C-alpha cells in the first residue's frame, strides 16, 4: 500500500541577489519514509532544509503539509506543523542542562499562587524518558551538556524530536565529527525514529549511510534537482555520477 504524502514542496526557488541557490526544486516525502538528500557543497541542500525548517523564506514556490498549503515563516511555525530540525552543530546551549536543552522554548511551568516556576522535575522525568534507548551511555537529564560526548549530544538533539512527536525530522550531517562507535550509536537513534514511523530527510555526504538508511535518494546539483530514485535501484557510483554531473539526470516518480 502506498504511504500518504506528508510533505510536498513544489517549484521552490531561492535567490540571493543575482545568485540562484535553488532553481525550482520539487520534493515529496511520504509518511514513515527516509530520504537521503545529497549533493556537492553549494548544491542547495542547506538552503532547502532551512526553507522547510522556517529559518529562510523561499523566493517562490509552495509547500503543503498533509495536503494543506502552508507558509513557514519561522522555526516555531515549522515545529507546530511537526517539522523538527537537527543541525550539524546540534544547536545545544552549553550553559544549560540536558533537560533544559530538550525543553528550550517549551519549558513546563507550575503555578504557586500568583507566581509561575519552572517545573524542573517534570522536565527531567520527561527528558529521561525521551532519551531512553537513544544512547548506550545515556546522559543524565540534570547533567550540563558541556561535558557530554559527541554521541550523547546527538542523542539530546534527537530526543527533542522524539519528545515532541515530530512527524518530519530534518537531520543535517548527523554523524559529522563523530567516531566510529558514536556514529553507530547515532544511527541507532535514527533507526529508533524510523521504527516509530517518523519521516526523515537525511542530509549527508556519507554514501554507505545513504545506502543503509534511506529508501529514496534526492540529488541536488547547482540548485536543481537532478536525481530522485529508489535507493535500492542506484549504486554508490550512480549517485556520485549525478552529484558530479557525469550523469545529467535520473528522476522517477516519487
């Protein structure tokens, strides 16, 4: 049975003055699907992700979520639509605890008379539950993130998407700067999201990860979509040839 379309972007363009970062890109992702978004540096991957996450507004084009056209003008609006982004730098605040990072901007409060106080215990308990299974060496919810390993920091960032029941997660180079063991743990975290039916757009240069983790590969080159194919039908060399331009285009119906 064909899965329902969760997000559909059509004709997305982004101009920075005379520079065309995106030249009418179409992108569709279905419920529970993992797409690998690949391309050389400057291909437009980060710009597209920033548009979908609400950090950047497109020059033109439309975006639909669950069949309804939406205007994503901020990251808060994206989150309200179930779109969460885990950036390469993870976006964690080193002066806050694990729980405070997970609840950043969504803090829980309790009322005592006329005053509101942070409900730190509730946040710690929920953060601890969200972190369950995301890292072999699970960080403590009350620990400061400064002392965490790369894999633990990745688990904190992914726990935010799990706690808020995000339907679509944009993962920007999730294993960048991680060692072999921590890379494995980070990918186990991604697999847990997949098992929960989350749709994932995976931005990566890691070809083995593309082959292992995705059902479909979307290739951008110079702001244009030149590839959109089932991962099972493309070899690593096929994908690289699209990235470099050795093969001009290979697009199948999503």
